[in-house]
C-alpha cells in the first residue's frame, strides 16, 4: 500500500471513530431521542394519575417537565387531592420543558354545600342529608344577626364543592354577645349616659325620684341593674334624684 493510500485509510478510520464518539455523546445528552421513536429533545411523559400534586411535580421535574394544575373534577376511583387525569397522556413524548396539564380529584361527584344561615338545625340537617352530606357535629358561637338556636353557617362554608359523604359542621347561634351593664348609680345624668354609651348600651327612659342617700340630680336607680349580663345596645332605664 502506497503512502497516499495509507494516509487516506488512517484518515478514514479517525473520521469514523470521531463520528461514532460524537453520536454516542449526543445520544447521552438526549439529542438523538428520535432514534427511540421521539424527536430531538423529547422525553417520555410518565403517568402521574393517582399520586399527590407534590409527588407529580417531583416526578415530572426529574424528566425535565413541568406541572400545571387545570381544575378540580370528581373521580370516584381516585382519592380527593390526588391527580385524576393528565394531558399529554402517559407514554406519549413531549419536548423537555413542556407543561403537563393535570386535574385534581375531588373524589366522588362534587356537591355544593347549601346556604343554611337562619335555618333551624333539624331543617339544616335534612338539607345536608338530602345532598348526601354528613352532619358531623355542632359548634356554638355568638351572633349579633342570627337568633339563638338557629344556624349561623357551616364548616366548610356554603358554596364550597366537596365530595359526597363529606362531613359538615353546623355552627349554631347562641344569640348576641352578652356584656355586663356598668354601674351608674350616684353618677350625674350626663356622666351616666356617657358611661353607658361607651360600654355599648344606651339610655332608655329617664324619670325623677327621691332618695336621702344621694345628692340631687344623680342617678338613684338603674334597670337593668349593674353587672346584669345583657346584649349590647340594650336600653338602661334611669331614675334621677330630685
């Protein structure tokens, strides 16, 4: 073999080796995914159905994919809070950096909690059961707008979508918050009025009376009496010494 032929042969070997090594490195970097049925820079989309949002996000991140939550939807086969559907589907291929759209299960068919404010507890319980919800227990709270014994609201609140058989707590009113009536005996009328108003009460009727134990023009009687627990805004009737 002459020198020119030998040089050409060696050059050919070097070129072939360089191409082979380049192809191998490129495949390792994921640039020849098309040889496996995909396009340049693509990865196989994993299944994220049935796992939590955080688990899905971590799994997709390991594949250089992103997670985008679309909405909640009922799925009796998947527990609430778990992934219940994805686009693109598992097994398909997507470009690295693609956002995988996912839906979150609410469990069985979603039910909107009804508005029960002002309802009697028995009626509220019946409405919840008619919607296949479970009245769990009752919690009492004061209310300045809902009469004692009636429903203030629910937990979860009205309008919230929950799965069938979800437990709902009824919040029952104990009536208006009670406060003690301040003592104004021995106060002049102007001071008595100011004291009551600052405590959240108001002056009702004002009459005159007579007492040897108090100075003139001071309060000698109040109704309700001092320290009586009553609702704010209650009128306190006064008798002023002549």
